[in-house]
C-alpha cells in the first residue's frame, strides 16, 4: 500500500497539510505536474508561469534532498500523468491539500483514478473556511474592520491586554500622504535567475500558447530562502517608512516602500503568521512607527484573510455578479499599454514588464477606470487574472468583482472605489506629463477620468443614493447643469 501526494503549484511548503500528514518520507510518493491545458484558461503573464514552475521545480528538488521519492511531469492535462504514476507506484490513496481556488476543486473532482482521493483541509491561511463562516454567521454586515479586530485579538498581535497598542485599532489616516519631491525610495531586492529558472524561461519563451507580458528580465525569487530574504529586506529597509506614502504613485517608482511579498505568500513560500510576527517584533525591538507596522499588519492579518474568507463564504455565482450592469468590452489598451492617458500608460507598461503594480495603482487607476467607464466586471477580472504575478481565483474574485467593481452590490465594500482625476493628480505625478488636463471636465483636452466619473455617478444616481457614504458626492453632481451633464454623457459614450 503506497500513499501518494499531489502537490499543487501554490502549495509549496513543508508544513502543508498533505505533507504534514505523512511522517515517514520513505513511504510516500510525491508528484508535481505542469499542465499545458491548465494554463490555457487565462492568457497568463510569462513571468507568472516562470515564477510558479520554477518555484515548483525548486521545491521538488528540496523534497528529493529530504529523501522523498518525487516525480515531476510536464504534460497536457493532469489526468494522464496522474493515472500513469498511480499505476506505476501502485498508489492506493492520493492525498491532496484542498486547493484555494474553487475551479481547481472541480478539476480534482472530475479526475477518474484507480485509487481513492482524499482532500485534506487547507492550512495556508490563518482562518480556515469554517472559522471564517462561524465569524460571519453572527453578523449582519461583514465589515473588514470588525474581522481585523477579531484577528488582532485572536492571534494577540499589537495588543496590550485586550486593547490595541497605542489606543487605536487603525492608523490609516496617517498613511495617505501625497508623494513628496525627491523621495528616497529603496531599491527592491531582486535575484539573478539560476540554471533551473533559466531553463523555465526558455520553455516559456518557446511556448505555443497565448501568454501576456515580457520576460526580458525575470528577477523574482523562486525559493523559500529567497522569499525569506525579501521578507528580511522588507522588515529592515522598507517597513520603517512603509506607512506614510502607501497610497502614493510616482513615475518610474514601481514598488516604493511596498513589501512585494504577495507572490511568495500566495505560493506558500512564506506563511502569513511569520510575516505578521516579524513586523510586530521589529516594532518592539526597533521602535518603528506604529502607523507603518499597523498599516502593514492590517493588510495581511485583515485584508488578505478577509478576502480569502469571503471568497469561500459566498456562492459560486459571485464571480458572475454585475450590480451596475456594466457590459462594455475591455479596451484594447489594457493589453498593449498604448493610450494617451499617462497614468494608465505608465502602470500598464510596468505590469507588462514585471507582473506587479502596488495596491493603489491596481485599485484607483486600473480598476477605477474600468468601473467608471462601465467595463464588464468579468472582462476586467479576466484581465487582472492574466496580468498579475500574484493572481489566483481566490484573490481575484473578491478584489476585482467585490472591492474594485462593486459588482456584488456592496457585500464587501462600503462604497464604490470611483474617483476623478482629482484623486490621481493628488496622489501621483502622472498628470504633470499627460496630454489631458486633470482640471478639465469637458472638451477635447478634458481628462477622461473626469467625464467618465461624473457620467458614472449620473447614470447610477438611483442606485447610489441608497449608499449613505455617496450622498455628499451626489450633492456635487446636483450642481452640474443638465446641459453639461448631457455633454459629459456624450464624451463618455464616444471615448472608445
Ligand atoms: P503591500 O501593500 O506592500 O503588502 C501588503 C500585503 O498584504 C500583500 O503582500 C498582500 O499579501 C496582502 N494584501 C493586502 N491587501 C490585500 C487584498 N486586498 N487581498 C489580498 N491580499 C492583500 N493581491 C494578490 O495577492 N493577488 C492579486 O492578484 C491581487 N489583485 C488585486 C486586484 C485589485 C483590483 C486590487 C484592488 C487588489 C489586488 N490585490 C491582489 C491586493 C493587493 O493590491 C496586493 O496584494 C498587493 O498590491 C501586493 O503587493 P505587495 O506585496 O507589495 O503589497
Ligand atoms: Fe490620468 Fe487624467 Fe491625470 Fe492624464 S490627466 S494622468 S489621464 S488622471
């Protein structure tokens, strides 16, 4: 009787549930599979493919060194190599840690193998899906802030007895500074690709499958030890200044003080609690500013866990929701970066080169444009899933359909994240070098973010007036004359 373990591409850690359940490495056979049909589901960023496949190959090597019998297959589908491996190794039970992504669960359920398949509860997050559901069922509104406070108490993070350190739970108000001149931002920690990664780069370069983005320079880490170096670097060099300019966007500054940890966290190369505790420890030992440390911890202990929890809590039709009934196709420039709108051009080019943009670039530019222009949330979600190095179904649905597009009608966000050029001009330097005028609402040079924004508010006035936090903004809409609203509408209609 042999037990088999199938390790999925985003489950690359020694304490993952399937590996943890087998104590004797000599009695288990392990398989990893790179499947080509799987990567045809989205037109993935080339660097994402290199990251995941190279990290899988490195982890397979690590397991071999620990004495495991490891099979590594590159195949069209999952079924064929799994069946062959089950037969050759006379596997009687296949263990898989439950996938985070719902579509992948269906892939596993559709397999027909000559052995039992046992799914073990996923241990990649601090809150299991059951624990999140228990928290959620006691509440009328699933507010992230309430969930975050519960997490701080439960894991005893930045607490003094039952009170938050410093007296406040949330110091976000200190973390919204517009960019100052001559910001002295730290270089990111990048890596030279080793032999394994070079091989994967070659493979991806020659793929006869549609992909997205560039691979000229692949600089991401692909092992736990490299991911730990990025964590250490973040804690020592970036975290001290992380807070104040968290929302700022500057031309040529791809990463500012951001952590760049999501690609590693989402693969399992780092664990959420170790990151949170490293930040907390640095706060105590180095007397770092509380707004920086709390601001970062809230992202991982609050937002990340909350988004994952909600994804599993809601019905499967969540991905198809479209509260504003937006159906316009995604503009071509999302794929090419070729647009005169400088903010979009800068960020889209950066995403093509790296697979990365920071949170405000994703939310307040890439997503905001889709929302106010009336793009289909599903088309936008597909693009985000394609374009980002850290994208997975669990993180995409809630961030794009929920937070970004408000397509769930406000289950997750308390108001739509819609903004005019005013916000982008305040929080970035993009408008200074743009063909459009951020201060103009109508006319040939008017910034599209302006007329799209006011047209969005006007088109959805009836729905928005029931969202308490929108009343103040709708009052400003009332100050615009019907003639100007009509001109705004015509410009918005003619933009594509
Ligand atoms: P930092 O801000 O420096 O670090 C914060 C950490 O907290 C991140 O590493 C991340 O793990 C976590 N985090 C913070 N907010 C979220 C969130 N809303 N959801 C999940 N994790 C969060 N995150 C992804 O991991 N994958 C995605 O594909 C993704 N797509 C997004 C799309 C949109 C429209 C929006 C608004 C957000 C998206 N996010 C996504 C969340 C967030 O923008 C990224 O996690 C973050 O930018 C990653 O960069 P960082 O590690 O440098 O972030
Ligand atoms: Fe973007 Fe408008 Fe500013 Fe140009 S003027 S950078 S389009 S917000």
